[in-house]
């Protein structure tokens, strides 16, 4: 991508009504556009980050034998009434509308009921189980507290997965298998060391659940952790009964502020029973399957990464999700010889399979460097007249500020040997 062809522009200031750091930086750097409170458009650079995160999640869900699909956002009132979750008293985040043909329709905030209904046409025998499916979809929630940028939106991208098993043992085994799969996701995007499987309440889903909470000062949750024992408890369920069941005392725990980036729910057979979903077991009995639900907030995770890694200059992307690995900054491009040389370097980087954003704009060096810092690609490679004469490039590692001077041969070798590029 040539930056001169990128239709988005950087900004010195974010909208005055935007208070969240993640959204301020993402707007200024040209990753997102704010439509209204809690609603954002993802511009080309932001779309790249979302797709990188989705691909990591996709690979880990496929690895535990889940199959990808996509369902509709439109929800039938009568379906949700069966489980008593159409009521605004039970679920207070619904967006609803009137159909011109008559009746009400909801806009998907979750998909347990629709997936259970859909499986009635595909599940008849114990031989059909286990089943696990997932999707990436835009969810709509009528949040009253849309003040955390893309970390709490009224519209957001979510990975939601649903599992169905014939018996409790196989259901629990799959439920437990999702925990390391989720931790693989968070490790790969760079927050594995600061993310904890957390015992929590189930909200509108179940009595209890497990959340995946990442230490983040901008987060809305407080959890208590014991790093040695690998135990984490959400503040909302911190009581003597919970402490006793987990084998810890409160004075063993450290209080930290966190952002929830994922969650998993164990429905047992209740959800399938409410929906009338059943199958014939080995002896011909009609039985409800065991069901689980598993979510990862894709765009929320993007916001958490910005909050955790950004510095006073701008965004700092982990290599695994950055829209481009290298930000090639061309200087002295008014000189035709230099311009042709830098264009050649750009082509060579691409031929080496290195994702590169080329700043080929007619702009001052200071402006280019400031924009590069703001946009946050892992490496900045500066190609200039002086560098051409010396046969070297200035290579800056965005996360550490380390500056190296490399020859063209060293430059390609450096990226070729980097497993993250």
C-alpha cells in the first residue's frame, strides 16, 4: 500500500466528545471513523487489524474442531420468548423494531437461541454429536455506557461459538478445551501474560461463567488474582463460598483492573430443553444435548491492545495484528534518482513477502515520522538520499525505540529471519 493512495488521513486532534484513549488514537491515526457514541466504521487500516485478529481466532477455533458459519442478525421474537430472554427485564440490551408486515423483530446481541433452533434440522441421533460451530458477526447491543471507545460499543464484531454434546463428560471436556484455545489467541496477539481465566457471574446467560480478563487500566472490571495458583475471581462473585470452593483466601489475592476480552458459558441441558432441541440416544430415548457458548470480542480486543501498548507518540501494534509489518518512509523523493531507488526498495520488500506501507507522500520528514509513530507499525525503515549514498537504512523498532543502521542485504535477512514477519 502506498500511503499517497490511502484515502484516510491522520489528524492532530480526535473529536472533542471522544474520551477513550483507544478511540482517540485510532481516529487520529485513520483506523476508525466515529459515527455516533458506541458506533464506529472500520477504515482500511482498521479493517486489516480486525481481519488479522479474526484469522488468529479462526485458526484456534478450527484447531478444536469447530466449524465456521454465519447467521442472520435478525431475530424472531417467538424464539426468544421460549427462553424468557425477549423480555427487556431479562435482557436490557435489545435493539428491536416493528416489521412492516406486522410483528416485532430483534437485532442479534447473541445467538444461542437461533443456533439451537437451526440444529433441529441437523441433529437427530447421538451419532450426529458432538457439534461445534462458530461465526464472526456484528452484534448490536443497546448499551447505556458507550464511553470506552471500541472496548464497549453498541455495534461490535464478536466471535461466538456454540457446542453440543451427547453427555456431560464430553461436554465438560470440550468446555475445558476452549480455555487453552482462548489463551492461545490472547498469547498470539500479545496479551497472554496479562490475561486470566476468571470465575465470574453469568449475567443473562447462566448463574456462573468463566471470563477471560486482561489487565488494563482502561478496563471496567476489577478481579482478584493469585498468579502462583493461576486463580482469578471477578469482584462481583468474590465471597466466602467462592473463595472456599477455589481454595484461596482473600489475603492471598491481588486486586487488578481488567477488561473482559472473552467469556464461556456452560448451559448444561437447560437451554436445549427450553428450545425443544433433542436427539435419540443409543437406546432410542429422546434426550436434550448439553450446550456451551463461547465468545471473544474481536473489536474490543483491538481496543485493549491500543490501550495496553500505546505510548505518548501513538499506537504500538504487536507484530501479529499490525496492518503492515514495515512502514517504509521515503525522504528526498523530489530527487528522481532517490525516488526510483526507494520505489525499488518498496518492490523488493513486497517480493520478500514483507507487508509494507510506503510513505511516498510529498511531506516534510517530521510530519512523516510523527505519522509513522502515531500509526504504530512494528518497524519504520527510513530510505533517504544519505542512506542511498551510504548504502544503509535507518530501522526503528516501534515498541522499544531501538535504532539500527542496516544494509539492504541485512534488512531483508533481518525480516526473513523474524518469525513474526
